[in-house]
C-alpha cells in the first residue's frame, strides 16, 4: 500500500477575508519533514482530489526551502496559488524556479514587507502580493484618511490597491485596506481589536442569520436545515439554548442540544422568538470573520473526533468547538457562561478544563489555526493522533467551507 503524502506533512491554516468580510480563501501552511523528501506532485494531486469548484481558493505557504523548490518545479498550470517569501528569493535556486514557474503559467504570490517590495523584473513574476505593514506604514495609512467624507486625503497612503495584507493589528487598518484600497483579501482578522471596540455594548446575533432561519421556517425546510443555520451563528445558538432552558418557556426537562431545543420549542414559538431578536440583531460586518472562524473551529473539532462516534455525541463535540470562544463575545468566563446551560459535562470539561474525551479534538482544532508545526506534532504524539488523519480532516473541512464569489482571493 502506497503511503499518503499527508502522513509526512504538518498542515495549518489561516482564513483570507474579502471586502464583504466573508471567507475568500484559505492560506494553507505546509511543513515537511526535513528527514524525508516530499512528493510535491502527490501533494498537489491530493489537494486536487479534495477540492471542488465551490471550495475556497487556496494559497499554499511552504514552510521550507526544499518544499518550495519541489512545488515550484512540479506544480502544473492551474495549481493553487503558491506563496514565495521575498527574502527567500536571495536563494538563486528559488529565484530560477520562480521565473520558470511563472513562464509556464503558475500563479505566484510574493510575501513580504510593503517597505521592501521587489524590483520590477522580479515583481513581474508574481500575480499578487501578501504584504505586511511596518509600524511606520501603518501609522501613515491611518493618517491618510480624509478628515470628513468626500474631502481629499491629507497625504497619500502607502497601501497599494488590489493586494492582500496580513497581520493587521486593528479594525481601522483592515477597513483601510479592504474598503479604501480594494484589497483582494486580509489574512487573519484583528478580532481582539474589533471586540475591544464593542466592549461597552452587549453583542447581538447576526441579522442575516436570524433572517435566514426565519425564511427557512417559512419555506418549511427540514429540521436538519434549521439546526445547520442555528449552528452557524455561535451567539444565536447560545441565546437559543438559554431561552429554551428559561422559565419563560416552561419546559419540564433541560435542553442540552440545538436539535432537542428545536423539537421541544416548536416552529411557531421559534418564529416568534426570532422575530423578537431581529430588531436588535447586529449588522456590523466586522464581526462576521469572528463568527465564521468559530464555526470553522467547531467543524474541525467535530471532524477530528473518532469517526465511529454516534450522531448525538458528534453534535456535542460540535457544540464544544462552537462555544469554546464565547468568552470573547460575552466578556465573561467560559465556566460562568456554560454553567447557565444543562450541557454535558463532556462539553464543559473540554472547553473549561481541557480534559475529557473531547479535549484532544478541541486542542488540535485550536493548534491548526496557525503555522506552529511543532505544537501540532506534539499534540499528535500526546493524543496518539496520526498526522495523516489530522491533515485529511483539516483539508476536508476547508474544502467544504462556503465561500463568497466573485471577488475571492486567488480565484
């Protein structure tokens, strides 16, 4: 039996968000084992098999020179975009492969500091850039904003139009890049700053999610459809469970899952409750990447659990992932938040104590949200998880994510 290439790699990811604050693509970190050569064509074929036309655009970020050599040399036209770090171009072998790859039609992304852009001859080999801003450039960008709408900017912004940007520290810079300079995407999201700016007001569920569920009820869609919509908005799911367990509803038994709540509540009562939520629902687009990131973590946590687990327990695992960041939204300790609900102790233990049967999946889902291959490998060893199983779970979740088109990164 031929060993899969996924057993010799460590993967991680970072979402790419477009101007609508929706998922545009995914940056896939790929770290190879220095002791073993990676079969780059096999890796690309594996990605091609898992990806579909509706999957997010993919930007491959090789974490070693050797892996980048192999990708640049073997990737055919039509492959995912490949990132090349600007400082790695000092390696003549990489530079020659970049030129050859560009000539055969490969889509390449230059990654580096805005203040250190490549010379025109080198820049011509790249279709886009993933840029970081120095503190000086970030300050200059913020100071370039007009004093009032319609007024000319006091000075030009250093931000270039139509590129991708990463590691933006605050909401204002993300808005500047996406809205004022038509950035293709922002890698990562300044969630901490967005939430800090909203700290004095209670966060509300997303308006579009409340409306979507109301329309699904009107269209008499299935219980599974209602559960899916509810499970795609962490705050709405939490508020729903708090309400179904409140004295106002008067149910005799505790509601410990979204599905049970939907069955017990009835669609008429659900519609009335949603109607009450709608006038107060949030229309702030900057919260959407935070919500979607929480849903991706939930999907990963669920996928990483043993495939033989039954559906009811799988729903528990999903809730553990979905509710694992509610403290960021509600500005309360997770223990306090979750104790308001009659949740399984397995959920509470995994989220609050990092113990129990769901903890390894949740811990791994968190680790995959970055490029620290060492942490991921250590978790695999500690929890006896195979790299191939983890990597395949990650790729299946990423390939199934909803993506907004057109305007997606690397489309």
